[in-house]
C-alpha cells in the first residue's frame, strides 16, 4: 500500500510516493558493472521516435529509452514496479545512465547489495510522486517532502534560462506524457542527505 499525493495547492509542497508496507523479496546483489553507465542517444532526441507517448504507461515509456535502462533496472531491483503500477497517476524524475555514473561507485554498490534493498527503495522513492506533476506546476512549489523532517528543494529557473532543479538535479527533458502521468528526465541522482533534512527551501 502506498501514500503520498501531490499537495501543490497546500503549502507549496509535493509529497513523494511512500511505500507504507512492502514485503522485500530477496534479490541477488546487482553489480555496478552490470549497469549501463552511458547515454546512447542524445538527450534532446529521447522519445522523439515515439509517435504517441500517451499510449504507454510511465514504466513502459521509460523502457523505450536506452538512456533510462539503469533507472528501470533499479526500480525492478527495489521491487517498486508493482507499487508504481497500482498508482492512478505518477510522475517519474528519471535519472539518465550517466547520472548514475556520476555517483560514487562505492555508494552505488552499497545500494545494490541484496541486504540493502530497502535502502535502494527509499532512495528511488525520492524520484517518484504519486500524482501527475507538470514542469510548470513545479515552478509553483518550493519543495518535495520525503518525510515529516526531510525535504528536497525545488530550484526555480534563473535569469540565464536554467531549468527547474530537484534536489540539485536539473530537468534536462521535461513533460514526456504517458497514459498515467509523465516523465521528467534529470541529469543527477537525487540523494536525500542530512543537508536536506531541514524545512529550508531554496
């Protein structure tokens, strides 16, 4: 079961998808070397070969891009696929393969260990909102809540034409619409840490 709905009209805040109860199915440790760490297509060309993206749900659509293969594989590793498919509407902040390549390898390998499936799940939940949230709506919100004491700041576009950022990750391709929500492609993995555990926003 899951909770966590967008609350964009109340307090300028969005909530991540929260897995309240989850049976962790034992999985084998996944090696970093088994993951794709390069983007094989230009960011600007992602999904351009699909005539109607809204024919696919967000997960099926994510699988259509080779640049998101690592993100999809980790969602499967963390047993989040069924939970995401139960949600009526969902927004994915999808890091590219190269975004995962920028993570420290030891930290990524720790997340991939079989005994850390719950930790991997919590990290990936920071990339999922149980509502359809457009990039325009993100401009009207100041933060995303992970828990009562943990938040991810939403950075607004600057005068130089910079894009919206989520926890420091920039939206590099936005609003790819699916049948049950949308995908925003981001250039970094969102890693909630102690420096984000305050109510402060930026």
